[in-house]
């Protein structure tokens, strides 16, 4: 059943509208960030950033990153929700939050960590056929560039820089990416396919692809799918936002602790491989917790309706 007040657009029209809003928001807010950054830090640093210099002013880079993320994800999703049913909070399913489901989300994020670690290992061993060697080389160059940019952004010497990074890399992405991908895109795909599973996995594939980190594609896709199911089962976008925040914030805080201990950020790339029993426990535990989440969400929704 459509939401009351819906414009009843065809899903393809809604998809096109969403893409246009994302593109417009990204361009406008990136320009605003660049103008503010250029005024604050000077034209030479801005030109370095625009030229793709990874050694450009880090504060300027973070400012533009924050501005572009808000413009690309948060603002378009809010505007799109308003255009769809004139109540963006209800469209994005921000009307409820059940503490028991929030607790289960926290638990499943930590229990699934070894499973995602295994997915990282499998993804890193990916090898394309010889005739696709050119594509593979491009993918590795792209991966190296993104890894270097990530290391630059994760450079933190003070608590203040930690808080800025939590805002830039955890809070804004958790809210913005879930607004766009689960809150908008997944709903459009469901309208198109009439199948939650197809919508969840299509969205997860796109969610992972846009990060342009091919050797982290599999774990990010699995995370996206898990967020999709949390959203569908709970009927609340707050749960995938919480899970997304925990995932990103853990990485940021770990990087900060490493640096406070005098360790280099390259240590973050050294995956601590767990044992197969740990992987098995993680897989079984994740499935059981998600199953209990599903049962509990149905039970809670029945209680609410009663």
C-alpha cells in the first residue's frame, strides 16, 4: 500500500528524480565547500585539492568532504522524501525506534566482525582472468589511491581531530548513506520488483560499488544487505543508521588509538586473521541474532498494532 499523500510517480521516474537530486546536491555543496575552504585556507591549497594532490591542506580536504557528503546524501534524501509524500521523516521511516532492536543491532555488528573479516580475506584473493589484466591493474591503482586518501583522512593527533573524523567518516555517512540507499533507493527498487530480497541485494551491490574500493566490495556488500534486512524487518531506518555508525566509528577510533600508541596507520591494513572456529561461531551467531531480530521485530510490531 502506498503512503498517504504519495505522488504515485512511476518508480523509474522516482529513480531518475533521486539521481538528479543527488547529482545536483553533490555539485552545489562541493562548490560551496570549495568556496568556503578557498576563503579560509587560501587559493593555492584549493588548487592543490582540485588538482588531486593528496598532500593538499588536510583541513580543507575534510571541509569539502563534509560539505559534499551532506549535499550528496542527506539533503537529496530529505527533499526526495518531501516530494514523495510531503512528510520526509515518515517516508524515511524515522518515526520509531525500539530499544530491544537497537541492542540486537549493536550485538550483531560485533558478532559479525569475524565473518566480515573472512569476506575481506576472500575479496583480497580475487584474481581476474588474464584477458582482464588491464582492468585488474586499474582496479588496484584505484584501490591504492583510495587507501592513500583514507590514510590521509585518518591522520589524527588530537581529540579534536578524532571528533572531526567521527563526524566526517561515521556520523554523516551513517545518516546520509542510509537515507539514500536504504531509505530511498531500496524502497524504489522494491516498488519496481515487488520483492524485498531483490531490492535489498540490488541496493547492497550499488552501495558497495560507489565506494570504488573493489577489494573491499564483498564485505561492504554483505554489510549493505544486512542493513537492508534490518530496515525491512524493523520498519525503522534508525537501525541500519546505528549499525553503519558502529562499523565506521570502530574503524576511526581504532585508527586514533593506534596513532596514540605510536603505531603507523599501515597496521590497519594488516588483517588479524581469526581461526576457522571463530569464523564458524561468527557465521552461526550472526544468523541466530538476525533470526531473533526478525522474530522480535514481528512481535513488537504486533504489540504496537494491538
